[in-house]
C-alpha cells in the first residue's frame, strides 16, 4: 500500500517536519510505503509527482495553513488533520488508513 501526503504549518519550521516524520515512521512500522511533501519555511521539499499521487491509495493532508497545489488531489481519497493532532496520532491514523483502504 502507498500513501502520500503534504504537511504545512504557519511558521513552516518544526511542526511541518515533525508531522512528516511522524507519518513516515508510522507507515514504516505498519508496512505502508509513505512519501510526504513538506511545504515549510524552505519552500516545497520532497515534492510529489502526479504519478505518485495517482498510485497512492490515500492522501493525508496535515495542514494548519493552505496547501499549495491542492488541485493535484482531485478525485483522491483524502484524510485531513491538523499538524499538532497528526504528530500525536500518526500511528492510529495510519492503522485506520491501512484497515480502510
């Protein structure tokens, strides 16, 4: 199973990257292939390709500010959660995604 996502927070520093790491580690633990694009203070990093988005079972959007390029995720199953919540609940979220999709 493949899951992609985007994380972004108002300051674009710590929480953006903490959320991305939380999702990646939770996915690894559960055997889910995860790629997370970060939209932080350094701009867009680890940018998702359209093929990666198309191949994903689900998209996780963890943002407290608007995500650039949101239209890329049309017609995809999307799970959205605030950055702070995601950092604390990444593993239960990924388990639910695995069980649902």
